[in-house]
C-alpha cells in the first residue's frame, strides 16, 4: 500500500497553516480534538446552504432531501465501523453514548421496557483502571442507583491491562464489562478481543469506548463481537456535537430508551406512549443533522486516505517520539510497554517541572499539547502523579512536527532550571 503523504494532506486542513506565538503551529493535541478538513466544513455548509430542513415526516421537498442526506450519513458512518445503518444511533458524542447505555440499563432495572439487562443488587459491573471519566462515572452512578457493585480490571506498571486479574474479576456475577479500546493517556491498543471473550463466557454485556481507536485503526465492530461501542465525531475529523453509538441489533432491541420525546414514538396518548424500534428509539428530539452529514464526510476522508496507512503512519511517529523521549533525562513515559500495538500518542511526566509549565513552554514555541489528568485522574494516581503532558498525532502530522516537538521537550528542564 502507498505510504501516507502527510505533507500533502495538510493542505486539506487550513488551520494547520496558522502561526502561534510567532511559530508555525505544531498541532499535537488530536486526542482531545482533531482538526477538520475542508471536505467536512463544505459538507456541513452545503447541507445548510442547499438542503436544510428538519428530517423525517416533512411533506416538503427540502425535508425529503434532508432526510435522504441524514440517512445516507448514517449508512456511511455505520459502514465505517462495519455495521448496518440501523445499528448506528446518533448521539452528541461519546459521553452521551455511554450515559445513554447506563441510563437505559437503569431504566430496564426499574422495569421500564425490556428487562434482559435489568440489574439485581450485587450484580457486578466491571470497568478498568485506565478509563476516561466518561466510561467510569456513568457506571458509578448506575451502580449507586441499582445496588450493583463496581469492579475494576487493574493496570500493570507498564500500562497494560492485567488480563490474569481480569479472568478472576469477570465471573458469574458480572453483567456488564465496559472498557476502552485505546486509552487516551497511554495510547496502547488493549487486547479487547480477549476481554470480550472473557465477558461472553459469562454472558456479560460488553461496552467499548472507541473514541481513541475509531480515527486511527480499521474497525469492524460486528466481527470484533462487541455488543455496544461509542465514538465522538470531533475526534475523527468531524464536527462537534455528533457521535455514534453502535449496537448489535438484538442488544439495541432489548434496551429501553434513555431520553424520550419527539421522533422516537409510534403512538402517544396523554398517559402512555409506544416507542419506535432502534435506532429511532434512542433519538429523541431534533438530531444534529448538519454535524451527522459532516461526520459522514469525515469518515469518507479517513477511508480515502486508508485506515491501514493512517495507523502505520501514526505508529511510526509514535515510535520516533518514544525513541527520542526515552533518551531525554527526567522524562518518564507513561505506559512504555514493550511489544504492544499503539496509536500515535504518548503522555509523560517531566521530573521537577509541572505539566502545566511544560505545556506553556511548548506553546511558546508554537507546539500544542495537552496537560493535566486528561479526564483519567485514577490512572494518574495509579502512576503516582496528578498530571502529565500528552502529545497526540494524527494523519496530518509530519516527521518534522515530531522533530520540532522532541527538540522543544529537550529544552523544558533546562529552561525551568530542573536539570539538563
Ligand atoms: N473516552 C475517551 C477515551 C476520550 O478520549 C474522550 C474524550 N477525551 C471521551 C471518552 C469523551 O468524549 P466526548 O468528550 O467527545 O464525549
């Protein structure tokens, strides 16, 4: 396969041409949000300029066109993860998708709708020690509401999940196993097929956070066999305010709605309502139509470049980053496990310099990184720190970006008088 030409792709992302603090921007914060190619901006603008209307049930021509574009977008985004259109529920993002699942199961537990996933007190929900807060707190809340018990698969010192412990933890009482495909702090591709197999052996529902994998790896969710998965449009070259919830057809069918209201019903009386089948059952209210159309353009862009090529390019950048960072005194990489598959991101601690100071220093050189706990406070505590610096690459980052970043990191500790 031809190699990805990042220098050429950059022309599709006008923002990458800006100067920051007198330096050409080096954008290494794509794990927080990706930049958007003109194809995505154009798709949303074209829709708003030529076809804007509320979808479904409109008698007029524009409503029909908008509905077609919206449903075509669903088919495109579903296809991107190997799924059929009716397996893709629009959400406002991954956080919304995970809350939707947790609240739906809470509603099942209350006897509202199908009960296949109803929880009993003492049932166990298993997550991992490396989750983003979005895949942790909804489960804490669900456990608190239902009397279920929350358990965690631990992480080893090298950032890998402890699968031996997982095999002990996932058992008879496990009803849900929720895990991330790729940690937004560690960048390691987790052994999700093994986790799914452990969960399936006990009939537990599997929920995967694909935020940090969907933009970077080829995904075929039906083949992977996960029951439910979520991703965020804005992290995969798409607009804000839209995301996807993928579900196995029988699983979506057996989940009650979370939000209720317009667009998700068949018949309504003053006292009760009948609900549409999925995906509409989970799409109450006016949907993010323009953003959904923009997200379809984003996944077409990713597919056009090729996910295999993107993954190869980004992991080569990550390898170069790690090789250089390991040699810089006082830099400690988080999750520096040997022999694991990774995406293009690294988080690190700088001995004697607070992550926020390091980030400001890099910004003064035009280099955009993220600092803090990256919404994974328990993971940072596990590594004995409260914050780290994270550099995350995407398809539009060049080797030159990485070299500039490495040179700048070399300067951090000397600048702050923390050693050389
Ligand atoms: N999970 C992971 C792994 C993430 O990186 C993020 C975003 N930082 C989220 C969930 C939440 O995504 P959003 O804020 O778009 O809902």
